[in-house]
């Protein structure tokens, strides 16, 4: 065995030991995934869909934190406009949408957030999340949820 390969092994062992020590200090273990935050799944979907702004209306035809179309919002029991509803109301309508349509209602952000029927139904949003911001503006309605959603109600 030459000196070069022995030195590489020592470096590899030190790097590995450092990673194990760092994981121990942060409370991580090999069997558990890292949790960057304690946000619920709906907060994660909203972060992806709308930057986490539960009252957003950019005029693109989708509203609120979870980017509902007006048609889908009303079809699943929403009253008024999604971006004017509370976070809790938006999550309530999202849970009804999820039960009927599945996580594919938010095809990109649902997958990115790890949304499932089970965790979406269990997450009530914990807290209001309302910041009081309102943004009015008109737009057309395609009947889909999300910026690339595939929930269509009616034809």
C-alpha cells in the first residue's frame, strides 16, 4: 500500500467522521430525513404556488395561497374569492379538492411539497397565517387549480 492511498483513506475517514458529528449536533440520524422547518404540507404547497402569500391575486386567473381558479373554488364550497378568504378557509377548500382530485390538483407544487391525501387531510394549517393583505383585480377562469394545475370542474 502506498503513502498516497493511505492519506486519501485518512481524509475520507475524517470527512465521514465530521459529517457524523455534524449530524449528531443537528439532531439528524441516518434513518431520518432532514426537516428544514416545521411547516405543514399546505404551507409548503403555498410557498411553491404563491410564495406563501395567502392573499395573492396577480391577475393570472388563480387566487390565494394555493392558487385556486374561481370555478374550482366555488365547486368545492368556497365563498367569495379565494384570495379574500382566510388561510383556514383556503385549506378547507383544498382538503375537499384533494379528497376528490388527489394531489395531482397541484401537480408541480403538490409533488414538491410531498402532498398526499393523508397528510393533506391531516394538516389544518395551524394558525391563521393572515397578513391582512388584499389585492383586487380581474382575470379569466380556466377552472384549474394552481399555476399548472389539472383540476378542471365542468367543461
